[in-house]
C-alpha cells in the first residue's frame, strides 16, 4: 500500500472534514508514492518519537496532535520544530494527524474515557460540538472516591490531579472532555453534571466552577488522551488491514510520555 492510499483510507475511516475549523488534522508530511513499511502511532510527534520511528523502520507516523498546528514561517535548524521537520523529511517519514475529527468520532477520545470510567447512559453534552460527554456512575460515591477510581481506571498518579468542589459530596452524573475541556464547564453545569473531568483547567475556569457549585477534576491533558496510541493502532490498523487484505503493522509508541514531572 502506498502512502497516498493509506492517507485516503484514514480519511474514509474517520473523515478529516469532521475536524474543527481551527484545526489542522490530516496530512502533515506526505511522500505519496512510497510504500508503507509500518505505522507508528503516538499522541505527540517529538524528537524521541521520530527516533523511535527510524529505529523501528516506520515510514509513517499517525499522531493525535498535529505536527503542523502553529504556523511555521522559517525552516531553520535553530528551531526545535524545524529540526523535527528536517529529520522527518530527510528520512522520508510521512506524518498524518487525526485530532478533533478523532475526538468527536464514535469511539473517540471522550467516548473512550467514558468507557474507562465505566459510565452508563453516555451521551454528548449539548453545545459541546461532540467534544464533551456525560454519563452516570454505576453507583453514587464521594468526590474523593470518584477521583481515586478515575486515577486507577486511567493509570493516572493521584498526585498529578487537581480538583475543585466540596470534599465528601456525593457524585453520580459525570461530565468529561478528554484533552483541554475548560470551555465546556458551563455546558456540563447546564447538563446537571455533579462533576466535570478534563485537562488543562485554567485558574479562572476553576473559579467559575466554584461559583457554579460544580466540582471540576483536572487530570491533565496527557492522562486523558494518552491511550490514543494504542486505540488508534487498533481502530485504523484493524479496519485498514481487513479492508485491503494487507498486514501493515501499527505500532503504539513506547516513548510518547507526559512532558510534566512531579516532585
């Protein structure tokens, strides 16, 4: 299968046209007529991930976050992003990103996060454009018990989680948005959620949640989306290989890690 053919398959499985207007999902670097060796899946394209792709003979990287998100004005080896582009092009590694189109797809990031938490009666939160979900716990539990359960379910260290809300309050209806979901706090409140779980919560958004009286749990951007590499390898790999009668290997990255450390 050629790179241009697998890119077409990516778009058929989860259409890039479903991405948000501000997003840059889709092809980032394309060596159209190169034959696909194997595919490395990752949340983020980093220099370590590129080196991993080279060492594993992967000439295609499928990422969640677009490599080319912010405008690149100059290609200079003084710039970290430009150095990555130079290395990718020098090694003929193509890059495709499935970002907000993957977020809102059936089985996408928030869908999968809801599944990890064991929520029932899951539905989209009105006004969130498909990014945020709501669902119910199997049984009511305290806010602290919910946070501990969420950490255990997602493999998130407890000391990396921040939250607002009243300790001991019982929670049942959960709102969530994988990644950066501060913009949907009010939508979650209007949906009568007891708590909203997401990442990248800003100071003033936390203050807003206090005024609203709805708890907010910030698990960090990475921990709410880190499963992309494994899940994307399954979703795209299984469908492409079954559709085309091929056996292209989709390899989840082992070096795509949280950029933050905790003392």
